[in-house]
């Protein structure tokens, strides 16, 4: 205030006062943005993944409210500068990589014959990108780190709830809503659903938790107290996957563990790295053998699946129908949201002949496929080869950049120079890579990437990882001095 009164000219006083008000308002907007992102990322995973429209659209409203706050912060950058925002080279690169696919998806959505289904499909592509952008750029570093901790705690709480709800109530209800009967009976192996209605989608959420927990536990720079908490999170996630009885979840869990043994131990010294990988693989092998012998209903579910007759499974048939639809519009696809609308036209296998009165081998007329249960086949069906290539280019760019930056970080950590690095949250880089691997593989047999809460959570984690990547050290053998030898 003394500085303000000492200004000699009213014009300067007015400019100073305006600048001060903008700073205060910007600080308030930043806190509102943090609150909205937290509510969306946490709330949507608790409220049934925001799958139903009466949850989906309120959260969409919150996302665009957060986007408005972020836009205000960007507008203020002309006066307050961009130093208070976490812009980085990797953020700019990923924005450029994603925009072609988003523009293409918007055009295809406008052209679609089913406006509401197309709109939802496009929003499922756009909103995770917005969440990632706001988490990466719009929050202060302190708020980003706090949000990362909140998300880990939330994943642990959802896992605990899913386990308790399964053991104590038999999944009779999902929160306050009655659960599906088929997941409560012995015939369907009594499967845990957590805060989602479907055990496979609950398993997908726990796979993200397992990926983050293993990354935090295994990288070298994590303090021992945090390692113990990370082991607890990993145990909760693995227990949740087992109780979900998800075949895809079980396969992906083993894949995550093997990938974590390779990826996270890059931060270890070479000798410890290979010893850890060997010991880990032996323990994993012993666990798989034990599980095969004592796994009970879970193992029975694996054995009863028609592995030798995959064409008889409904998921195979849904994917096959999606690919038949894609063949009618291979380059640009049949349109966003069109799978469920075109299902009656492509459900039956093509070996029937109406003129000769020959029924198709698989009429598939006893159920309706709202989702293909294969995100990659449905993406190809609805957006075509052009859309798939643009999507893979965007995601591949993100994975490549984060992997390269993790290799730089791991290289320096393996040489005991973590004291020179801002490595407290370095675990987020391998954690995100593992989570992305989990969802990419599981989505071959399910539609986890179309569950809004899951994709929004993954978007926020991606944004936080991009922000942490700003601290990645340069990849040079002598970028830091060698540690002094102990006497």
C-alpha cells in the first residue's frame, strides 16, 4: 500500500491497482480450477464412472467450467506473463500432436447422422485432452503435486471400498444403487464391482492403481516410507483385480508387473537391476503357479472361456461386426457413435443367404451391442483408418516423449546423482506408461476407454506427468558430477 501511495501519477496508480486486482483474481481462478479438476477426477470415479447421462452431462458442465477458468488464466497472460503457468516444450509438442485428430473427430461428429451419440463420442475424445492440458499448464507446481497425492489416495479408497463391498455385502449394491444380480450369484463367480457397475471396468481402474503403485514402489528415488505405502496401494489394486474375476484384468496385471520390472528398474544400478528383474520374474512365476493351483473360481473362469472356439464368444462377434461395418467405409469410418445404431445391419455373420433360405452361422439376434467391447475395433469402425492413424500418432508421440524423458531420469538416478534432480515425483513417468499399457491391452477385449471417469482420470494423470517432465535432466553422461566415493 505504501508503494501504491508513493506513485506520483494517477495513471501509474491506476495501472498498478489494475495489475494487483488481476493478480488476486488470477490466484482465485487458479484455486477454483484446482478444485474443479479434483472434483472431476475424484468424483467421476466414485459416481459410477459418470457412465449414465445423468452423471455424464453434469461432469461435462464442470469440465467446461474448468476450461473457462483456464481460459481466463490464459487471457491474463498478456498482462501477467506466462511464467506462472507451466508451459513446456513437451506440452506444446503434445498439443500439436493431438489437434489433427481432434479436428478430424469434430468434423466427423458434425457429419454424423446421430447427433447425440456422435456428440458423446466426440466429447469422450476431447475432454481427456482438456483435462490433461489444464492439469499440465493451469496449476501451480505445488497444486500439481497435491493433486497427484489425492489421486493415489482416491484409488486406494476405491479399491478398499470394492473389496469391502464384495466381502461384506456380496456386491448387492453399488454405493446406494442396487447392483446387477449376475455379479452376485455363484454361477457368475461372485465378482467385485467397486464403484462401477461392471467388474471389468472396476478391474481397469485397479490396473491404473497397480501401475502407479508399482512405479512409486520400484523407482530408486522413492523414500522408504512412501515405498511401503506404494506396496500397500499395489496390494489393494491386485486384490481388487482378483476379486473382480476379470480375465483381461488378470492377464494385464501380469503384464504390468513384468513391464514394471523392466521399466522402473532402469533407475537402479546395473547389478541391482538385473538381480531385481530376475528375482521379480521368479516371484511372479511362483505366484502364477500358485494361483493356477489355488485360484478357485477365477481359474475356472479362465478355463471355461472358449479359447479354442473364439468365434462363438459374444465379444469376438461384436468385434467382427464392427470390422464388417468398417469395411463399408474403410477410410473415414461409419461415423462417431454409429456402432450401436448399425448393429442390426452388421450383427449377423455374412455366410447367410436370404434368397436360398440359409440362416447365418451366427445371427447374433438375442442381444444388442451398444459397445463393441473392443475399443480399437470400434475406433476403426467409427473413425476409419484416417482416424486410427491420427489417434495412434497422437498417443504414440505422447508415449515416446515420456519414455525418452524417463530414460534420461533413470540414467541419472542409476548413477546415484538423485541429489541433483527434482526427482520426488519422477515415478509418475513410468507409472503413466504402465497405466497406458494396461488400458491399451485391456481395451482389446473391453471398452474401458469409453468409461468417462476412467479416461478423465487418465487425462489428469497425463497432464501431471507432462508437468513433472519439465524437470527431466539432460541426457549426457557428464551432465552432473560423479558422486564422491565413500571413505
